[in-house]
C-alpha cells in the first residue's frame, strides 16, 4: 500500500511541477470554432485533412498582391486558364479541403466557391475523357506511360473535387458519396478534432494509422530517439496557422490516450526544443548568418514553447509579419536593370 501511495504522490508532484512550468512558458490557445461544412465531403478513411479559408485573405494586402502577380510573364498559362474557365482564384475560391489516407494510393482536393460549370467542363473535355456515373459526370485524365491518373467531378454547383493517384476514380466517388451527408456520424471524430482549431483560417488534422506507427517510429528514432518514444503513444494531431496582431502564430498539438502519456510526452519534448535552439544557433555562424532566413529561424526558436492541455500537448511559436515580408522580398530574384 505504501508503494502505491508513494507512486501517487510522485505523479501528483510531477504534474504540479509541469503545470507550474506551463504557466510560465505555455503557448496561447489555438482559436476554436465550428466544424467547417466542407469537412462533410472528407472520405471516411481520411488520415490527413488540410483546410484553408481563403475568404479572410480578401480583406488584406495579400489579395492585391495575388492580383498583381497575375500580370507576370511567367503566368501566361494561368491567364489562359482564367480566360477559358472564367475562374479567378482570388475572387471565386472560398475554401480548400485536402484529404489523404494511408490505405489509399491517391489524394484529393475539394474546392468550394463559385464556378462556371459549363466553361470548366468544356475546358476539362479538351484534356480528358468524360465518364457518366450516378453521382455525376467525371473527367478522367491519364497520360500513356504514367502510373495512376487524375479525375475531376462537380459534387454540387459550389464544390469541385479533384483526385490523383492509382485510385483517383474511386477517391472521387468516395467524395461524392460523403458529400451527400447521409451518414453524418462518420465525420463526428473528424469534426471533434477540427473544432479545436477551426477558428484558424488554415489548419490540418490527422491521426496515426496503427499500421504506419512502427515504420514512422523507426524513421524518427534514427534522428531523435526521444521523439520516437513520443510517437509510440501518439493518437492524433492537429496544426493551425493564424495571424495575431502583427505576428503569425503556428501551433501543433499531439493527442494522447491519457493525461499521463501526454505529461510524459510534454517532458520528453524539452529535448526537441534544445535541438531547435541549437539549429538556430548554428544558422548564426553559417554563410546566411546575417541573412533574413537566419533572423526568421532565430525568432521562431526564441518563441518556441510548450503547453499541456489534458490529453493534448501543444507546441507553439510565432514570427513577426515584418520578418516574413523581409524574407519574401529577399527570395524574389531581381530583374535585370532594376
């Protein structure tokens, strides 16, 4: 009995110490929100889901920058696409959903917005073969000598689905079936995880397939044994990106089966923080030591922090938007005569 009491007291002390540490260095919570409606189109077997809300960009300078970029000579093919489909990304595209699964040899993208369906179908007919299904007309694009194919179908007037890989047609039909919403319970777990991060305009969520865990653990163990131990007990994850004042915030969460496993993972991740800070220090002595990339890495490392939230461990950092703008400006090649 005394042994179990000692263990219990030890766990309580350990948890109290971790809680005090989080209070000093924890990351701000990720904005929560309602499950986006487009997630209803996600296949039931999706292990990775990425979501982007592009409507928020239309109220910023980014929209004007995208419009200006379309006049670049390198984007002549894109301007031809716009002319033939009447689809303007910066104006007509609202949401993007990307999905992939470990058991499928294909990935899919669902675009939500406003489409000129007859013009887009006519454009697709130039490059692919149309096949009629009960769910709708599918355009299949396949090049001789290449493995796999790409497929396209309108799920409804406001959603366009595309898939690529050896199972592209099957993936499209799965999207069409899921988009009917006849079995909403299939996305309950997905939406529960999405609500933790849905307040951010860009987020990703996923789980760890049981069959992939041993392979993933072995790969990570080669570089970082401590991180491999964390992955063994990892159940799912999410990541979010959002603007907070004059900073871009990035946060990644790991979900574990129990609070105790989350606490153990939280402690083990301190070694990851050390490796990131060492990488930032080494960037200061290389050829890019005074360049904008070194400044970005340095700021990311300085703002690196962890937080414990029940069964979740959150890793977060941030970067000033001005630093990102300097990095973007430095990466654009100068034109002759400028």
